[in-house]
C-alpha cells in the first residue's frame, strides 16, 4: 500500500461529493419545485394521450359487443316464462347503461387538468359499467356467455389503462404533498432564522445593559468607599458613637427614675381612682404611673402637685396603704430629688439634641441613595445574566433545530428532485 493513497482517495471522494452537490438559495426552492411539477405534468400529458386513445378504442369495442347483444334474442323462447322476464329485463338494463357509458365522448387531452378531468370521467364510466354487469352477472354468464368473456377482456384493458393513468396522477398528488412539506420546512427554517437573529440582537442589548450596570455598580461602589473614608463621615461616626453613649446613660437614668417611682406605684395607682384633681392633672397622673421617665420633663409643678395631693390622700386615709409613714417618706424623698432628676434628664436631652444637630451636618441620605443605586445595579446585573443564559440556551436549541430542519429539507429535495442540494439562506 502506498502511503497517503487512502487519504487522497478520501479527499477526492469529498471533492466529488461537493461538486455533485448543487447549491440553491431558500428563495429558489418554490421555483425549482414548480418547474419540476410542470415537467412532470408535461410528461404525464404525453404518456396518457396514448392510454386514453386505447381506452376510447376499448369502449368502442364494448359498444360493438353490446350492439351484437342487442340484436341477439339469446334463445329465450325455450326457457321458462318467469326466467324470460328476468333475462329480458337484465339484458335491457345492461344494453341501456353500457351503450350510454361506452359512447360517452372523452374530452380531448390538451393539458394536465384535462388529464385529471378525463380520468374522472373514465372512472365514472368504468364504475357504471362494472355496477350494471355485477348486478346482472348471473344472467349474462348463463344466457349471454359468449358476450361475457369479450366484455371482461375489454373492460380489463380499460381498467389497466385507467390504473396506469391514476398512478401518474397520484405521482403529482404525492409531489404536491412533498412540495407542501418542503415549503413548510422552509418556512420554519426562515422563522427559526429570524428568531435566532432577534435573539442575537436581544443578547447584544442585554450585554450592553449588563456592561452599563457594571460601570454604574463600580462607580457607585467607589463613591460609597470615598464617602466612608472621608473626614466628614468619620466625624459623623464619632457623633453617632457619642449619641449611643449618652443614650445609654439616659437609659440608666430612666431606670433610676422608674425605680424611684416604683416605690410609690401602689399609692399613685390607688390615687387615680379617688383623686379630685382636674382632668389634665389626672391624665398626667395616669401617665406618671405608667411611665414616669417620660413624664418627668413635662411640668415639675404639676408633678409636685400630684405627689403632694397623693401624700395628703395617704395621710387622710383616702388612699389606703399598709405603711403610711413609709409611703409618705418615699413621696417626700422623690419631691426632694425631683430637681436633680429633671436636671440630669434635661442635660441628656440637650446633649442628644446638640449631638444629633451636629451629626445632621453630614447628609446620611446620600449613602442611602448610593446604596439603593448599587443594589439596583447588582439586581439588574443578575437579571441580565439570567436572561442572557436563558437566551443563549434557547439560541443553542434553535440553532440545532434549524440544522435538523435544513438536513431534512435537503433530503426531501433530493428525494423529490433526484438531485442533492445544499440549501443556502
């Protein structure tokens, strides 16, 4: 074996296949199929002319046989009267139908449409003759036996020619069905190609949007980082830390206030139900019982009035307590330290107000705005990535589907046209 000979043979074979494979564009398929159909119809037209002539000839022969039958009395005088009636009626029916059908003028075949029309007329004639002979078969075979065989022979020839013509017409019908299937595949390929093109453009836009979102995300992240590293933000954090410290101290003070007032919570609670204080003071009393640390800054004089009124109620017995002296001492103690508690509470409130005002010099909303923008950019990126992945998967499927359709189309064209084609879009 000479080295490389097999490879060269394979290459030559591939070149021959490529040379024998014709290339056509999708738009040319309809025209090629139409030309193929036209050529086939012309061929059928020429082939069927002779067959129709033979059919006419055989029908004339059948008419001649029927004419002889018409003049033949079939020797019915020698048979039973009842059978005579049956034979006469059958003979008359056969002669009447076949005479009419065999003498029908078949149209001149000048086009393929004439072929189809004439074939239908011939089919109708055959059916009529076949039906009447079938209906009267026993009578013909018994009393007109010599005519039966001749009729059968000529009808078989008519049928044979008609079958040949029908097969040719069937080829055109089959060609039409194949052509329709080919056109459907071509339309699907065109539609799939358009979907692929649309998908490619959509992916390009999504990738562009993804790139824009990436830029926005990067720039926004940098802006946030710049703010976080700025002196103004550091000062803001310092104020926030101080606010937390003061708030913690205020929480401690509030607990201290709550603890002090919890010592007289029972007397105050009972005093709510027996008090003769005016409505505003009674309302303050109820809130003082519930949350003294929140009420303490409202009105010192009102708080003192409430406490002294409660103490008078205890002393007069209106407010019943287990240990009167102890309850009075607690109220007196609270009144004595009230200024200090209010001062400390006021100090914390003032400090918090000043710190919050100082912290407000830094606009925290700009960070919130940037973080929202960053979150949106990231969300858009994820959305775009997911859409791109889905579209790329769809494009892969559509591309595979298109390739399969193209292969099926090329095979169908080769089958109907007898030539191997490479279909181009």
